[in-house]
């Protein structure tokens, strides 16, 4: 879409940012659900799955004329943050309950 002003360009970028943020939130909800199905920390980290995702998004980036290196960097950072969150959730599921007193 060709825009006729900088304000119009920025408005479209803001709308895209809103969609990206909503999708990251939705992705995070599924990531948190996944922790319940994993048996150990290695399963949470799942480097094979990470590399599958990276290969997939790089291919999609190329097909969409997006910079594959930038997309990979963004995904690696996002996945790293999600793994940290998922690890906390995993430990909440697997830690024995403690009682006081």
C-alpha cells in the first residue's frame, strides 16, 4: 500500500505493532500450556524444536521478502524469553509443595 504522508505510514506501523503484540501474547499463552506436557528441563529447552522453528521462520521470511537474519534474531530472542518463562512455570508444576510451621 502506498501512503501519502508520514502520519499515514506511522498509523499503519502502529496497527501492525498492535497485531504483533497481540500475537506474541497469544503465542505466550500456548508456550505456558506446553510446560505442563514436558517431563524435564531438557524438554523445556528443546533445542531441536528451536532449530525447527528457526528454519521454518527463515523460509517464511524469504518467501515474504523479509530479512531472514533479522527474523531469526527476533525469534531467537523471543524464544529465549519464552523458555525462561516456561522454565519458571515448569518448576512451579514440578516443585513439591512446602508447608509452614
